[in-house]
């Protein structure tokens, strides 16, 4: 076992934790600011945060009903603390009929009884705070459930006070005996974005499911209501909010038809079912949403209960076409919006393309006006990384590569539960097994919905992977017999050990905590290399091999000095100088330049 000499601090998190002989090299480094409560409670904690997305339904069941709950999350806070997370983002835990598993909210001021109670939530927040872990709520402002009392009242009468809380329009060609057609051609994949309501003889608008009617954000009462809702949760101690589908708040008020989407030859583009596709420019990304977010940010910034000292954080689910679009969601210094709009351009390249990663990371570093990027590689709506990046042979090694980019590129990092152990996408085997009926039925079997990335967390190799004593709401994959926390927690060669070591490095190494990012060896199409440099601290070099064959790189352009290994993946000997770094297949090297 490697020992640490006097005056130095261990970088890796596993009993220096890890033996060099086991393959993960954890070297000595100068004593640095420790990862402790004072570090975690700084006002700008989110700038270098590791945010862990929890899908509560699938994390841990404590009452034997096959559904995860809040007590289950509380039960594993020590695990999350040891992993090194700064905050947990809970996908919606509000009461919901589960047409979209919580994203159809029936009541914004309570907890879904399937997950527990407000008392359970209070306990979770309190216990998380003891471990310097913040709790971030999902805030769904574009739409509600069709069972929300607001909508029940809205559809009861054209004169009801809640009528104008939603988007209602007359049909085209409507008569006393005919409903006519939808108000316009909005929609996609053969479905209209409008639903006829026979009671009041109008159509209501739904950007997403028919069970998710859109709120009318042209009504100022909506904004006021959500200011009060966010204040309610802030009083309960949450550290911030992740705003769902925020770009869809407003629609074109003319409600005119969308133009067809045309290819370069001017011919209509067809979807997978042969339906003509529309440009869909009138159903979202209107400038009014920025005004709303400026007001929401100002309201939340003024709110301070002292439960969590420092700045609350607003995270935005953003789908940007380019970095200049992403930049708009930060707002300005005079009118700020999100601290952390999601940068999905890096993590969803969805192929191991060195040039694409280099370009997008460089843009995040240089084209966001100094704002902090939030990199995202995985979530509850996309196939896990094994499907999007894996080759079926080197999946664990490839996930080491992706995790290294996620945590050591700079800025904040958002990860998804189970990523740290390499959980695999496991879609339903038959159409009858589909639980995500909103997306999993219409395109079966070409698309099987989102169940595959939402399977229960794999804690051990026992009954139902330790998730529940009852039949889980989604089946546990057979891969859980070897891919689970218990199997990996004491294995120095495991993916879990790698995640812990990366996060530890991110938290305590000055260059990786706050250093600027500069790409190296930029003509290389097989290896991605970069330097992180913070004033007054040694530079750190990171090099990752995107191929299944060994590679050697020369990073002498990064500066003179000897290399001190901080972390490396299994295989080969640690290099001693930057001009000759040898990487195993999908190998990784991280070292300080002394």
C-alpha cells in the first residue's frame, strides 16, 4: 500500500485508498484546502458543484410497495456524501396522477403520498444539510396535470376565474353542431397540440401530453403564483430549483400555422411515421420567457431564510442549438437569469469524436462570457451512456473517459443516479411491459420509451438489487448481479472508485477546482488533452484516449517540469514527463506539472 509522506495530502478518495498495484494510481500532492463544510458552504458553492440527479421512484423503497420514496433517499445520504456530491436534484415529488411520472403536477405545495409526506421531506432536507448536501427541487411551470384543481375549474366553464390560467381557443370552422378542426397545425409526429373539450366547446393547448395542459403565461397571475410556490419551498430549506422545459412557457400569441420543415432541396421532411414535420418555431423560445426568468431570479435572490447561507441556484433545462443561444439563458449582470443553464451540447455528442468534444468544451470555456458551464451527460429522458457511447466490450473504460471529461473540464457537473456504477439501459421487453406510456407506445418497437434509463438503483446483488422487498415498479436488470454498489465499493478498479477519485480531485485540487481550461495537442483526433491552470497553483494535465488501441501523446507544449501523477486508469506505468504520456486503450492520465 502506498503511503503519504509528511506534508502531503492524498488525492484519491479510496484509502489512498487505492493501491497502485490495483491499477488506479493515486499520487502525492501538496497539501490543499480540504473538502469540508467550510468549502461546501461558500456563497458560490454551485460554481464547482457536483449535482446528483435522483429519480425518487427508483432510488430506494423503504415501505415495501415497490416504489422509491423520500425516506429511501435519506437512508443513502451517507453514500452520497462519501461519493462527494454537493447537491441532489429531485425529479418531481409533488402529488401527480403519473401520466408523466410527476411532470404532470396536481398540487405544487405537497408531497406525493407514494413518496412520503412533508414531514419526510423536512427530515430529508435536515439530514442532507448535516452532510453539506443541498436539495434542489424540480419546478414545472409550463404545464400542470389535467387533474390539477386549477385545470378542473378552468374546464368547468368559460366564465370560471381559472379559465384564463390555461390556453383555450375556438376550433377552425366550429359551428353549433360541429367542433371544427384544431385552432392551428401545431404539433408533431402525427398528433395535434390541441385537445377538444366538449363541456365548454373549445380546444386547450398542450405542448406535451394531452394530460399536461399548458399554463397561460400571458396571464400575470401565473407568474405571481409561481413566485409564491418557489417561496413556499425555499421556506422549507431547498437550495434552489431546476426549471423544467423552460423554453416552452410562451407560444406565439397570433396562434398562426407553423411552416413545414423543408430539406435542402425544398422538399418536406417526414418523421418516422411518414408525417410532414413542422418548424415548430411558434411553440417555444419566445423572448418573453427571459423576462419571466429575470423576475423569478430577482424574487428568489431576495429570499433568505438562513437555512442554507449563500446563493440559491437556478438550473434551467435548456435545449440550445449553439453556445450563443445558451449564453442568453444566463441573462446579464443587471438582469441575471439562471446561474446554471444546462449545457447539453458537450455530453450529448453521442459519439466518441475527439474534435467535436474539443470544439464544444472550448466554446463552453471561451464563449460564455465567464459564466459557469453546467455539463450534463445523462438524465431520466435519454438512454444511458452505455447505449449512446458504449461498444459492448469497453463500456466501463469508455464511461471512465466520459466521467473524466464531465468532472475535470471545469465548471459544475450534473450526473444521474447509477452512472457511478455503470448502470445499463434496460428497456421493456414487450409493449405490455411499458410504464412510460406517454412516449413508449406510439413508436413501439422502434422507440420503447424512457423506462430503460429509469430502472431501480442497484445497491447489491440480493433481492431486487436491494431496492425493495416487493416487486419493483420497473424490473431490476440481470446486470445488477455484478453492477451494484456493494460489489464496487471496495474494488479499487471499479467505476465507483473512479468516480469518487475524480470528484475528490475536482474538489481539492486548485487547478481543477477553479482553473482555466486550455486544449492541448489540438490536431490529435484520437486523444483529447487539456490543461487546467489556476493562479499560484501547479497546472494539471488531463489526457484521455478515445480509442481501443494504445496511444502516446506529447504535451510538452503545456510547459516545462516533471509530472506528478494524481490519477490514472488501469494499465501501464505513470509517466514522469509531459512529452511522453502513454495511454492504454481508452486510458486516462491526470497529473500535476511541477
